[in-house]
C-alpha cells in the first residue's frame, strides 16, 4: 500500500504552484485523472480497472491509499503520457508518487 495526497500542488522549477487556465492550482489529482482518462489499456478487463480506479480517485480530495496494483496502473498511465504533459509535470508527478508526495 502507498499513501498519496491528491491535493498536492504541481510546481514550477522555482517552487511556485502551476495554475490552470482557469486560475486553479494544478494538483496531483487532476494530473492522475487526466492520465488515467487517456490511458490505453491492453484488454477490456484492464480498461475496466482503469475506469474503476478513476472513479475511486475522483471521490477523494486529499489522502488516499493505493494498493500495489492501483499504483502500478497510475505509474503506467503517467509514463505513457498520452496527455502530452511536459517533463516538468511528468517527472515531478513520478517523483511525488515514488517519494510519498515529496518531489524534492
């Protein structure tokens, strides 16, 4: 099991929160949901697991525990980068996931 804080802000290289075009802070939750939503599964069963995990993530606003298989799906979604996020976001997101919400 891994704990993650979905409200963690994604920051620029100066440590300032990145804002969406709407002026809201870009969060780990939004990155993960967008990445899961664009992930290409290898089977119908995998697509259902991705969908179920997205629903589960969407219901949580802060701390969340992930089972090892859920973590693997999320990490794969980020690494696939089907949303075309830049390295600033992908690299930071992977570090946050691996280090328990510490991108440093």
